[in-house]
């Protein structure tokens, strides 16, 4: 057993990481290829849909950036989802001078609906466009963003287009937690394979930018079909894939930026809501994934320490060094693609520990039924073993 843990397992981890690096490189190429299509001869009417709840610090910048889109035919619909701050006032002030903006007053969610899903369903019900572009109120969009995303959607013949915006992070909790989902997608969802297999688990989406063809959105049942979901973006993407429709991803760090959370506490609460839900509340899959993550990135470090202390003579420093070097690349390459400070890749062992802790907190809160977000208790389905 000692030889396996300090030698054989290291070789297995090394081979696994080589495969992951190949997937990262191919994913990066595919994300950028989706942006290289020529402009279509005509651009369809697009509806930009923004649910907003207590977003007074973000909403003006978001809406102004959306109204400034270099796109011939679009509307912006923003829904005040029961805000207790100045969100609605700010929206109405902007709408007074911007006829493209329509402000909706959301109603309370019906029984069995999560708040955001109900807000998005109301927005979709009022939209006039052939395309539905859902985005979050804490995003800022470059003027060419909508044109670029529609061009990619048409060029890829996709029904749903999503991607990875630039994440702004100003505290250590944000730096350790926020990049994790996008990093995991780039590492562990090989897009070339995912685009060909009708497996819902092999897809991802980011709610900060989801562009649907209206007919595809309606075909999968829209937000009503995922009304209880905590992670509506993933749930909708999985429904698109399960229905045999085309999902594609693009690089978006030059087009959309977002500060998801303001401070370490918000980041911890946000990922406490999302991490177990991302596994569809399947306990064994969740525990297996996070156990493997810990082994993959911490076992070589522990084996190196034991070897240097004379407690693992079977280990070889050259093999350990290669494995640890590949671990660094597995974090560095996605961080470069995602526009994240590459120096943070050096902290990958701490990042892993932080996300393991956040995951276990998410599990505890979910199993105890105590998940809430923005003052609302979340509707949670029952957890399952498989």
C-alpha cells in the first residue's frame, strides 16, 4: 500500500493530468473558434432579459452597457424582483430617457417556484425577440457583445450559446472560490466529446450570458421546466442537451465582465447555494468528485513531504516533481484563458482546500434544508444517492 500511494498512484495521477491538459487546450481552441464566424446577412430581433433583486449598486452600469449595444434590433427588459432597495427607482429613471428599456414589476413567485426562475419566466413572457438573451444584473457588457454572441450562435447553428465572462474579484474569498466553476468546466468537460454525445452531464452554462433561440427555449419548457432548480443555468443547458438540441460555448472575457459577489462572505454563501445543486443533489457523485479532487492535487504534495522526511523511500522526486508541475499547468492554463491573475495558480492547493470546505458547507446546508438566497428560502428537491 505504501508503494502504491507514493509511487504507483503518482504515475496514475500524472497520466490523468496529461489527459486533462489536452482537454483544456482543445477546449480553449473550440471556445475561440466559435467566435470566428463571419457576420450573418441579417441579425434577428433580440430581447435582453435582466432579473434584478436588490441590485442598486450594479443595475445602472449593467443596463447602460446593454442599451449601448451595437446591434440593429433589440429591446432590454428588466424586472424588479421584489427589491427592497433603490433598484426599481434607478430602472425607472433610466427608462425615462431610454425607450428601448422596459421595466417590469415582478409578482411574488407561485408555490413551488424559486424567485429567480419565476422572474426569468415573466421576462420571457413579455419578450418580443426571436432570440432571448438572459443576463445578470451584476454584469457589464461591451458594445459589441450581443452582435458577437448572435454571430457565434448563427455560425455554430446552436440553440443555446453560453460562455465564460471575465470574473472581477477583489477579496481573497472571491479569488479562491469564484473561478472554480469555470475552471472545472474547462478541465473536466471535453467539449469535442460533449458536443457529440447526448449526455446531459456533459454540458455547462453560465447564467451571466445565455442566448437562446426562442423556439428552443420554448421547446424545453423554459424556466417553468426548471422552476424549482437552484442552478437554473445548468438545469436549462441539460434540458437542451437531453432534447437533442445544440448547445455551444464561447470565450467571452473580452465581452462581458461580472463581479458575482462582494466579499468573502457573499462568495461563501453563493457557492453554498450552488455546489451540491450542481450535482443535482446526487450524494455519491458529489462526494466522489470532491474526494478525487483532494487526492489529485494534495496526494503528490503529501508524498513529497513524506519523502523529504525520509518516510516514503519508494517515492521518486523526479516523478513527484513532474506530477506537481502538471498540477500547476492544470490550473495555470484555464486561468490564462479566463483572464485570471496567473499568479493565483500557484495557490492551487489552498484553492482546493477552500472549495472543499465550501462544498461540505453546501452539502450540510442542503441536507438540513437551510439554503436561502437574497432573503428567500430556496425550494430544494430531495437528495439522492445516485
